[in-house]
């Protein structure tokens, strides 16, 4: 739940499907969405942050973009329906590319006077070098452009896994989206 409105990704029509699997060239696309009702516990108008509490009691701070025109309507106790979408498109390809990362963001907010809410999205694509492989777990450890490492599990239907070796380059695309809509107060 610790996602910020200004940095989430393209929500699109996939949000209505709980889980999707689709082949993607030498890789696979996996998408998932979740919904929850969250309660606002604090609002800082000056810092443009809203602290929310989820159904399991976890809290997160949302950074509200300066373009949002209805922050004045958000008060402690306000409830929002939150839809979160994430998808990973893992394309495995052999090569010797340099690690790099790119991202694109899109935000759509409620107009002034409307019920507070909106959607936001971010699509990230990373070129990473394979540092390690564990064929028994079908996993890869990737090193990105900033030097950090991440371990990814690779599904059986990604046939290119068997062709990848330590030192090869892989491309991973990650999309995340967030939709917020204030619910009527009781």
C-alpha cells in the first residue's frame, strides 16, 4: 500500500481482471490488481501529504501532486476506495547492453469541486545484467544501472530462460497504477 499517487502507473482496463497471464515474445506478462478501502488519518495541506490506514492497520503516506485541486475536501476520517494495479513484462534476450532505466508517468486528477480522487501510472523499463542464475529455483539475479541487485523468479513458460547466461542483458518492464476515489461519508 506504500505507493504514492504521483508515482503510480497506467491503470487501464486490466484493473478489472484479478490476474492475467499473456505471452510476450521471449517473455511473459503477469498482471494483478487489488482493491481496498483506506481511511485518512492525517492531512498536511502545506506539505501536500495524506496519511492513510489500510484494512490491516498498515499506514502509508501519499504525496499529493500540486495539480490536485480538491485536497481541501480531504479530512481525517475520509474513506477512499483504492485500486492498485501492477504488471511485469519480463523479456529475456541475450546481449551485452549497458544497464539503463527509463520511466514514463501519467496522472489524471478530479476537477475542482468534484469528489477527490484520480488515477496515476508509471511504466518502468530496465536493462539489467544477469549476475547469477539458480536453475533449480528458475531465478535470475539482476544488476541494474544504479548497481543494485534484484532476484526475479522466471515462470516455466518463459522459454528463453534456458538460453540466458551470467553476463547477458535482460529487459524487464514494470507497470504500476493507482486509482483513488473518495467514498460517501456515513
